[in-house]
């Protein structure tokens, strides 16, 4: 605080540290710590001087004027070098011109970037580096001079502010040299093209705005896998309107609901992909046969695979495998949150039981996406087998509650048209 507000301290006048024993002095190349020949309880020798070239200080300390000496009052011989470690954003904000050439183009004088390696960069190269940064959210480290990344937000925002100032200064006072004029005109054209400014007036905070957008996109990339994003274009970059997957599973999926509405009122469905659904449908159609003709206790024919109907209602594909015993799945009602009849697929205890007389196989299951979620349909298994055996000219349709899909359209869409190969696969069975 003393360094920031006390002009005398900046110029080398010592100040109290604790008000009792210790003093602190700022040293510069012109004003080293030198009390030779001045009062001191212990002799202050000529060799006791401390300069900015002391090994305790590094290049960034010297370049940012952060070299100090702490010493005892009335006894400066008891001293030690000290240095202040400002963060990168503070160093960058100071825009210290070092007189050294830019670390990128080696042709222009550079200012400190704020990194701890005391790298310097010229105004043109800084703008070019920020344009490169803003255009690529996959590269998040080793940026600008190689020392910045997604964890140095404050410093990069400050550098973007410098870029805005320097660019608009050049717009107001263009370069005089013809070559520099051509370079700046080309740069302005690149900025307008990359940032989609067109012929409009370039905003005074353009670089800061684009760097801030870059940080938001990187953040979304890092944590996006934890959310279900809203599918509406207006919410593409508004994470506050997204649904945390954990919350969706707890509040919706566990209740058998696959549709949610974002705070902006946009309707969203969390459903399997078309590819996943097609793969599931293909696997079910590859085995239209019964794997057992007379199951234990109920003496009914059963298929090896069934989709859990209640999971379908919740927007999930859960393939159940029958491993023997009776038609109740899972056996004894344990091992899965839902329990259903493996023959008629109705809910166990409510739609079907061991005493039910109307238990009938609805056919081979198929599933598709609708506006409200997933819809379960069925294919007549025996008619499908007859088509595989070339006993009928066309395969049976898939019948859904909301309509039907013709059999040949279904087979063509999924690439299941070779009847002989499909029949041979069915004959292999599932045991």
C-alpha cells in the first residue's frame, strides 16, 4: 500500500514497516541502498551496499521496479534484500517499455507482458497474438509469449485492454510511413474479417470483449460435460440456462421424465442418439425367435432380450436379458428399479402377474424418437420370421401407438435387407 500511494517511497525514501524496528526502502539503478559514511550502530562498510544487480533480484524485479531492502532502524548494516511480487495483471497494466526488442518480431520496442520471465512484446504482435487466441478455444496454454493460458485471466484481460487502446490510437493517428500504413490497413482488414465487424465502427473494447468470450467458451468446454445444454440457439452460450446432469437425473430421469424446460422457456429432451437407437433396433431384429418355448412356472415362450418399457418412458435404453426361471423380470423383483413381464412387457403386479390370463407377446420391440421422448413399438415376430424364410413378400410393419413404419422402409433404413443372412443369424440363437 505504501508503494502504491507514497510517491516519496517510490523515489527511494525509507518508510516504517512495523512502526517499531524495521524500515523498507525502494531501490533503483540510480538510488541503491547505501549508508556508507552515515550513522549506524554497527559500521556500514562500502561493501554493504545493495543494488538492483543483487543476485536476489531477477529480470522481472528489475524491469518492474520491485527491488527493495528491509533494514533495522538506526542500524542499516542489518539489512536484507526484499522484492515485491505483483501478479501478472498488475505488471501488464503498468505497460512498462523496456527498450528491448519485441520477443516475437525483434523489430519494435516491447512492453512487459507481465509474465515472470520478463518477456516483452510490441503492440502489433500483441494484437496478432490476441486474435490467434480468440480464434482457437482448443489451445489454452503457452499463449502470447508462451507464459499465459486459461489460468491467467486477469493478465490476459489487461493485455486485451492495452490492445484496444493501441489499435484505436492507430486509427485516430495512422502511421506516417507508407509501409507501416499498408501493414496497419491489412491488420484492420483482418480484424474486421475475423471478428465479423464488417463496415461497422470497430468497438473500443473489441479485444477485451473477444478475450472474455474466449474465456467463457473455454470454461464451457471444461465443464460442459457436466451439463445438458439447452438446444435453443439463444441459449448456446448461456450456461445459466443449462441443466446440470446430476440435477436432471435426480429431478427428472428418476421420475421417468425425459423432457425439461430451461429458464428461458425452451423445451429440451435428453434422449439417446439416433445411432444408439438404430443399433438397439438392429440387435432386437437379429433375433426374432423365442429362445425358450416353455419358461419355468408360467409355461410361456420368451425372447432373450427386452427393452424395459418404464426406462423407455424415462428416455433411456435399458436392454434386459432373460437368464432363465419365470417371466417376471428381474427375478424376485430385485436388481432393477422397474419390474415387468418378459412375455407381454406390462408392469409386474399391475399389468401382469403369474395369475394373468391375458398375457400375450406383443412382438419384437422397436423404439423411435418423438417430440415427447421415446416411443416403443412392435414387429410381429412370427410374420418377420416368415419373411426371413421367403414365405411372404414383405416384412411386417413396426406398429407404434402414434402410427406405423412400413416393414421394407424399416429394413432398408437399417441396412437389413439380406434375408438369407438374417435367417442364418437367427438360427444361431442367443444361448
